[in-house]
C-alpha cells in the first residue's frame, strides 16, 4: 500500500514538474479547435452558403482551403503532441526504472491525456464562435453594415468540431500507448533525441524543383482551357492531376532548403553547419511542415487577392461614369418624366443638370451558338441567323450622347464595350439583323468597338447607320422600343433621393418587365417556332420579384436595373461584402495556422536538440555563434515557404488575369500593385513572428547575447580553421 502511494505521489510530482511542457500542447489544441470551429461556422453559415453558388469556383476554393486548414491543424497538433510526449518520455522512463509497470502507468497517463486534450479542445470550440462574432462585427462596423450581413450558424459545424476533438483525443491516447508499449527502458528515456534524417540530393534539386513547379502550374491551368476550346467538351476530372508536377517541384525546393540551404557558402562552406545538421536530421517532418505552410500561405494570398481585384476595377469604373443617373425602359412603360423627377429632387435639396433622352430599339442578331451533342458531353458551334436579343441605337444618338462624331457604314455595326474592353456583351459574328415584328432582315458585318461604360450590361448595345436604324425600326411595337435617360445632380449626390427615385421607378413597371438580364425573348420565340420547350420558361431564375427590390438578387439580375452611381457603389459593397468577409476570414485563419506551425516546428527542432547547444556551450561556443545557428534554422522554416508561396501565387494570379481575356488592363495592373502591398504587409508580419520565435528559443536555450564584433566574427574563423 505504501509502495503504491509512494509511486502515485512520485507520479504526481513528475507530472507537476512536466506541466510546463504541456503549455505548447494545450495552446495548439486550443488554437486548432478555435480555427476549425470558426472556419466551419463561417463556411456553413446560411449567409455564406447562399452567397457562394453551388459548384462555383469560389465555393470550390473555400472548401479546398478548409481542407488545407484541417491538414495544417492536424500537422501542428501532431507535432505539439509529439513534442509533449518526448518530454514526457523521461518521466515515463524514470517511473518504469523504479519498477512501475505499463498496467500501473496506463490509467494515469490516459486520464492526464484525456483531461488535457478534452479541456483545451473544448475551450477552443467555445472560443471559436466569439472569434467569428468579433471579426464579423468589426467587418460590419468598419466596412459595410446591412441586413444581408446576418451572422447565423448551422449546427453541422459543431459536428465537425467535435469530430476533430475526438480525433485529437484518440490520437493522443494512441501516442501515449505507443510510448508505453516499448520494452527497452533506455529507448524510452532517449526518445527525446530520436531523429528522422532525410535523404540528401544534389544541388540540382532546387533548379529542378522550380522548373517542375512552373511546369505543373502551366500544365494544370492551360491544358483544360486548350481542351475546352479545341475539343469543345468539358475537361475530364483527371486533368487536375496535371498539377502534380507542381507539388513534386515544391517538395524538391523544400528538400533543398533543409539539406543545403539557399545561402552562398562558396567562401564559407561550414557556415551554419550546426543548424543545417539539425534541420537535416529531422528533415522528413520539417519538409512536410514547410510544404503545408507554403500551401497555406498561397491559399491565404489567393483568397485575399480577390479583395483588390473585385473592388478596385469596379470602383474606378463607377468614378469614371459621365452621368450620376443613367437608366433605360421599354417604350410601353410609363415612368416619371423630367418634371416629376425634378420635383422629387427638390424635396431632397437637389437640382438636375445635363438632362438627356435617347431612343433605342431591340432587334435579333445572328450568332454562333453552342449546340450540345446527344452524349451530353460534347458540343458544336452552329450559326443561327435569328439568335440573340440586342439593343441598338443610331449613330446620331451615339454622337449626341457622347459628343463624338462617328460615321457608321451601311450594312455594318459597332459593339459598345467598357474602356478596358472586358464586357461580356460583345458579339462579333453577326451576319444578320432582324426586326422581330415585321421580320425585316438586313445583312451586316462587325465593324469594331466603341467605349461607354454605362452601356455594358449583359444584354449590351450596338450602333448602326442611321438609314439601317430607320429601316429596322419600321413596324416595331412599343415593347421592342425603348428610352434611355441620363442626367447629373447639381452638387453633392444624395442616397435618399437615389433610393426614392429607384423605388418609384420600380413601382411603374408592369409585371412583364420583371425578367432577369440574361432572359432572351429571341430564344423564347425561336423555341415556339420550332415547337420545342423553352428552358427559360421553367427556370425560376428568369423571373424577378419586385417585392424584393432591396435584395441583392433583384439589383444584380433585373434587366432594367438603373445605373445610379451612388446606389451602384452601395450595391457593390453589399453584393461583395460576404465574399470579402469570407476571403478575409480565410486569410486570417490560414496565416494564423501558418504562424503556429512555423513556431511549433522551430520549437521542436531547437528543443529536441537542446543537448547539442549544451555541448557547444561546453566547447566554448559564443552566444553570438549559437544565436546565428538558431536564426539560421528558424529562417529556413519561416522564410523559404513564405518566399516561394508569395512569388508563386503572385505569378499565378498574373497568369489568371491574363488568361481571362488575353490582356492586363489598367485596373488589373493597379490591383496587382495592391496585391504587392498585401504581400509586403504579410512579409512584415511573418518576419515579426520569426523574430519573436528566435527570441523565445534563445531564452529557453539560455543564450544570452553580448553584442560585440569579436563574438560575431571569431566563431566562423574558428570553424574555417
């Protein structure tokens, strides 16, 4: 009885002595569960699920980054647990040497592990939801606040969190059992010093890795696009495997960083030899760590880059608009006239100026259409003389509206696009233009582009010769005609006025006009004439509910949505707020995970090799020398993945923007400049955490610097000798 009590007390004392080694383990478990709870809660929020379309690239990216985050959390919890048990192996070895059996030690060890993991993980889950609320609230406070930015949770996110909690507890128990099942007590005691060396490769590894990384990205991105246009079929899923060389290249780069480093050692071949040896002898874990860190940094930057890409170009376009108010409507609708709008403006202390009214007509244009084959996988392009609906204005109308003086040749047409020529409404293949009432048809050909940002919605506008316009207008009913109105306000614009005018206009349209901007009447007519079902008739997305005039769906999709500058700016913030919020949160989570992984890895390398530093001190190594070794090994873990990820994702984003339309427009260049600023800020943050990590390791190893030039020079000279 006394022996059992004595052993129990000794076990408790050893546990209290080792409690300080559990701090990192507790912190990593807490942080992992906080991150996972917060991310899953945000990702599964009904607001986010509604905003991110199913099957869209943005949702795929969100899910992929979540998987990477899970992997990252698994990585640093495993390493934290490994570091904890390596320290605890000494305690277990002492107790086993004193006669304690595995059966005697197992219950106490399991209780301790379950308590530590359960407590830290539960605390992390509970902290995850306030974490979301704080970030969400700050976003609404500082950027945009609206009814669409509602924070709500799906209970499924708790299942993900508790599943990870159980996985952490189970893994910790398995790891504890792994240590106790050993029969060699000395092996248990020396577990703290076991290494996992990595196979050395030649210095060709880094250049080959860079080539494979670039080749994998180019193959993975370009091949599906080439296949899509040349084969005219959706790329098969297996083409995603073309990215595999990129991962192989990334592994080779990280392997070179661990084995050889990237510093020039021609004149100092033994510089940082101690640090490189430490890294090399724990190379497998370190390389895997660095790969995960690289992918997380790349994912974080890829997500946050959407913020300037989505916002800068759009904001620049809004500020460049020549009119504060611009709208169009069908001629069979009765909207407020100039006098009514002036009366409304006076109520808000405003007056109108630069008023303009112009006519347009809606005609059918010929175009090539993609016809799906019977297999449902391939398609072919077929020219259809009466294919799509386009709005048309005369050359005189264009000249009056813009102040230009163009002359459109008869039998030709010009498409209107935005200044950067990125609008999706351009059609260059039309050979026929048709009046859908009288079926008067003329032959035509594409003659080039004109630029006017306010006339670049999904339907789009074209300009034709005055004579052609008059011919095609004959016999058109009012539902195929329309009016364009533009004006400015004198002085500072008023959001309440714009909002009041918008709702008054919505109330004036009849129900036949509440169709989506991508609804095409020509498609419906052609289906009726061919005796086939019109797919638009059964698509609920083609109808717009006027009762939801303040919703994002209405303002983004209504065919006759007015272009009011002040409303458009507000609607843009509303429509992108959830996207920006999610990508900003992804950035925060990924970077937080990266910093924890790097910190944990550096702690593991340094503290597992504490005896090496102790031996070096006994051999007379100066604090300056030891400090350089610490900085060298931490620098590889922090700096190499950051540099590779930041360069790779920036170049990939350039490729992505260029691949969209074969050019880099001015707004995209400005956005890329903003992305460079983000990378610079992130680099400063990573460097700051690197310095904190070095300082912490220096303190734990007992390295107290005496900053003198002699100490910084002598060690290298001694090593050279």
